């Protein structure tokens, strides 16, 4: 949910091409021109790449799980990065929970960002009752949610990727974990999450 200028979405399109699947972008395009995004993605990925993505100029609140299911198979990755107010983010979370495959991940952008407090309010309200998706990690301004059945698997995999990385965050993570596990993992709504 949310495409903006298409840079992040391009990463998802690249993955869709590699896996012979489809990336679906839903955005109102009030802050960027839809055609510009489509043209840029076409330029980067070529005519064949255009077959690997679909763009819907819709408010996500008007999209139904059935419409998404008709367009793509169960999503394996969903980014929530559209509107940043409570009501829209909460509805996006509800929709994503319904359509996400059991092997999938949801990334909620701008969680804990003081300039977008509606996102944090929506996440906390959403997680205040038992859910099919649960938090597993908080990395670089994004909260990651996984299906409850794969919670431990994803948390462990994410931690392994961070530990093996050579980016500054990975270096900091390795330093922090030596000072105690509480520096890299905390409880959030009853679930352990990896922090980096």
C-alpha cells in the first residue's frame, strides 16, 4: 500500500520478475504522477518487466481482499507505506492480515516515527487483540509482522541476516548483543522482536 515515486516498489518488481510473480502497487498518487512511475518502471525493467507489476490508482480502503486475490496469488511481502494517519493505517493492517500468505511478511513503514504518530497508534491498536500476524522485528524505521505460525522462523532468519551483514547496523547489532540480549530483542505486545 503506497507506491509514491516507485523506488521501493521497484525492488518488489525486481523480485517479482525473478520469481515469475506479480507485484501489485496501490496508491492514490496524490503526491506523485502515476504515469511517471509506470514509465520509469518500464524504462528500468523493459517491456517484459511491465508484465510483472500492476498499479491500481485507488484508496486502499476501497480495495477488498477478494479483488487482491483475483489479481495476485497470496502475497509473500506487503509494504504499508501509504497514508500515515490512524484510520488508514489501521484499515491497511486489517486488509493485509486477510490477504497475506502464511509464508509472508508485512513491513509497516514509519513505525515509531514522531512525525507520523498515527502509524504507531494504528499498529498498537491493531496488535492490542490476538491477530493472525504478529511482530517479529523492528529495523530501520520499519516494523515487520509475520504469520503467527512462522513467527519464530522469521525472527531467527532476520536476526541471522543482520548478524551476517557488514552494514553499520549489523556492526552495531553485533556490538549490542555482546552487551546483553535485551539490547537486540524486546517484548512487544507479547512477542519477542529483534531490534536493529
